[in-house]
């Protein structure tokens, strides 16, 4: 096995473990973590947030919390899509085959992740969350495909850059 394949596999496993660990957190721990992140995002994005009363800050954070949680799921699965697609390029030459291995893999992982949450205290699995996660994977996969295609086109047009 080449160094690239080993490195790719390590990155893929690390991403999957990260998702698994986040899904293993009980509802209180998960909620507190995402609430803390939401508070920090509110401080950065809401003008004069720190001057508001505690009640007003809490209202703003509660209003943002759901969307921040879903964006976090979307983002971690976008990363999974990127890493999985890059890994598939180490094994398959055809772009179609890369998509046909990456997307079902990500969908299956999203579904099993939601099933895993059924056994985590205070958490629940949701078909809607599977679709949000999978949408992140599709977006990440399309993003890295477009970036790779643009990079390869640039390299073909301008020749390989060497040190």
C-alpha cells in the first residue's frame, strides 16, 4: 500500500471517528457544546451582542442554536465527502466510479450515525438529519471535484509546476 493510500485511509478513519465521538455525546454534553459555540458565533455576528441583557442574549442564542447544530452536521459530512472522494481517486480513475463509491458510502455512514444516536442518552435518530448529513457529503464531494478539475485543467494548460 502506498504512503498516499495509507495517509488517505488515516484521514478518512479520523473523520469517521470524529463524527462517531460527537454522536456519542449525551444530549446534555452535546447541547452545552453547541450552545457555547452558538454563543461565540453570536458574539462575532450580532452587533452589540455583549451589551444586551442576559435574557435578550439567551433569546438570540436559542434562535440560532438549531441552525448552528444543523450547519455543524452539514459541515462535518462535507468534510467526510471531501476526504472520501479524495480517497476514491487513489483507487479509481473514472470520475463516475469515484462518485458511485463516495456518495453511497457517505449516505450509509450518515444512516448508521443516526441509528447510533438512538442508543445515546437523550439523543434520537432522524431521517431528516440523515438527509442534512448526506447533503453535506454531496456538497463536499462536488466542491472537491470542481476544485480538482480546475486544478488539473490549470496544470494541463500551464504545465506541471516543479520545484
